[in-house]
């Protein structure tokens, strides 16, 4: 006899992956509920991609205002007010949060704004004490910033708090040199703060093409960002509003804010996964098969909690594929090949496919084409900063294996070009396309 359940699907976590899975499953006729302990929208909407990008836009005006005189504008008495930008950004977050909530509502998805834990293969307990059952459970609880283990780490902020700073700190120390570190280093630097990036290794943005990373390092150093490499933080002491930062082997120095950006750990602690026999990986992630199913047949997981690729559009794809497969009777597996990504540093960088190093290791014989140029708008404004585009090509087949770019609007340009790389086009196909002049993107079809 088939058991009856309160819901066909219970989703834990209303972030990018969970919301997509909930509404698509509901549109297939499933009875769906979702629990969220923070706010609907998850990291991307509430404390990640969206507010971060708005801060990037906001801070970028500094550059535009500096350059404006070269274009004939007289801009007098400029000033910047952090609370205005902060509150407008938080207002936009509220608007999107409401839009996400409305989407769930219009699809008939029941919402519980409280923590949920798993009690068994089909059981969920809500923080209020209510117990519910579901034929299928989807864990989409995302990830959470990792705080390193040094005295004083608790007094620092993470990307969760940075959007709520009461005032703009004059001196900011950022630990880590990955996505979040480089993006906030750019934001704070543009807003006039003194920024020091402290990393445990000598690299920034591990995984991105080396020449682009070097270029970003040079440009950001010229813009005034200071770097301390191979420098673990020994301790941090907070006195009033001031932080004393002690790096191993260095004298202590003062800062007004310390942002920790040393990676994010899957959110599985205390979720009760053991009760349902769901196996966990070494970093607390939930290992899943190519249909996002965990080691328990009725429990699935998508997004950052699986630690596959910690990117919003990937979580959305996984949520969609899960709902199509389990409720739409249309099995889909997510294709993880050629995922484009970008760092919204200043200037931004973006890449898709293999880096030069990866391609050399995998294919041996490759050709690298590059364009190292000063964008017209920089030349005119007297800015020395140069863009760098790089095409990595398989020597045997002429297929473009990777495309990497740093320069103004690189993420916007790369998203379109990524279609060509994903489609497996050749260098000859790029060359056969007539340039769109004058643009920065035309460099893509003019590399010889
Ligand atoms: P990242 O993994 O990008 O970078 C982590 C940084 O912290 C690295 O510089 C690393 O050093 C350093 N680090 C790691 N562990 C420690 C430790 N125990 N002690 C000291 N330093 C350490 O993490 P982020 O926190 O910046 O971002 C988390 C994830 O969020 C990213 O992986 C990304 O997937 C996602 N994200 C994506 C964005 C985008 O798409 N634009 C924007 C923001 C976040 P090293 O590498 O030198 O060893």
C-alpha cells in the first residue's frame, strides 16, 4: 500500500536552488513546502551576488567621476554617503525577497519561515515543534562563511555582515584572496578606504588564468590596494571600534574593520541528516549522484551544500534538473562543462573553459592567442590600465578550449563569447566573424 505524506516535496532552504526546485515541482502538480530559517532568496539575493553587484556599481562611480573631466564634464564637490548606498541596496534586497516570496505563493508553495531538520527518510521537524512528512526531501541549505581559528576571529565580519556596516571603515583588512576578498577589496578601495589583503599563500584567485591574476594584482596595487602574502593572521585584538591586527612575523597594525573571506562551508551541521542515513563528505558536504540524489533514496540535495560548483546559476540548474527529473518525468543531468565565471573586481575578470596551464596539461600541444590592449576609454582618460584577453586553442583541432579576459565589462562580454566556446567553435570560426568596431570585444576576433 502506498504511504500518504503531508507533501510530495519538502525543500529545506529557499535560496537559488531551493526556490527553483520548489516552484518547478509545484508547476508539475506536486504539493510542495519550503522551510527557510533566514530570508527567502538565500545567499545570492540576501547577502551575496545581488547586493555585492550593486555595491560594485555604486563604488565604480568613483572612477567615472575621476575620468569625467577628460570628457568635458565639470564635477564639483563630489562626496559619498555610505548609509545612502547601503540602505538603497538593502531596500533592493527587500524588493527581490518579496518577489521571490510572491513567486512561491503564486505557485502554491507553502512557506515556513523557520529552521527545519530531518528526522528520517521522509520526516521533517520544524523549529516550532511541528512534524511533517514528505515523499521526497530536498536539501538546499547552501553554505556559510568559514571563520579561521585564530584568537579574535569572532570579532571580525564576514560577507554576511559587510552589507550592514554602520559606517564606511577608513582602514579595512581582508583575509583571503578569493572571489569575495577581491570583490570587496575593489569596492572598499574605490570608496576611498585603505585596503590590505592578507592571504595565506602568495596567490590571488587560485584557479583563474595566471596572466589575468598577475594583471589584476598589478592594477590593484597601482590603485593602492596593499597585499601581504604568505601571512597567516596570528591574532586580532579589538579595543572599542579599533582592531589591532597581528600577522605572523610582522608588527601589529590598526584597522577599522576586518573582513574574513576564506571560503564557505556546506551548511549541514545539525540538520539531522544522519537520522536518515545520508552520508556526508569530508567538508560536511552532501555527496550526490548525477541526479542529485544522496545516499538515501528519498533525499536529494542541490546547490552549495553539495560543494560541486559554488555558483548561483549552477544551483538553479541543479534545482531545475531535480524538479524535471523527479516530478516532471523528464530525467535531466546537469552539464558541468564550460561553466563561465567572473570576479567582479575592479577591473573585473572572467573566464570559461581551460586555463593555459590546464590545457597544456591535458592536451600537450596548444596555441595561445592574446590581446594586451589599452581600452579606448582608458587612453582618452589618461588611465594606464590595460585589458588582457586570452584564447587557448587545441593545436590539433583548432578548437577553442578556453577564453579568459580582464578589463572593463569583461563579464558582460564573456557571457556571450562563452556560447561559442561551449559550442566547441574553432579559432577559425572566431576569425571568420567580422569585428564590431569600435569595441573592446572586437579583440576576440582580431587575435593573430
Ligand atoms: P574562495 O574559495 O574564492 O577563496 C578563499 C580564499 O581564502 C583563498 O584566497 C584561500 O587561499 C584562502 N583560505 C582558504 N582557507 C583558508 C584558511 N583556513 N585560512 C586562511 N586563508 C584561507 O572563497 P570566498 O570566501 O572568496 O568565496 C566562497 C565561494 O563563493 C567561492 O568559491 C565562489 O564559488 C563563491 N562566490 C562567487 C562569486 C562570483 O561568482 N563572482 C562571488 C563571491 C563568492 P589560497 O587559495 O591562496 O589557498
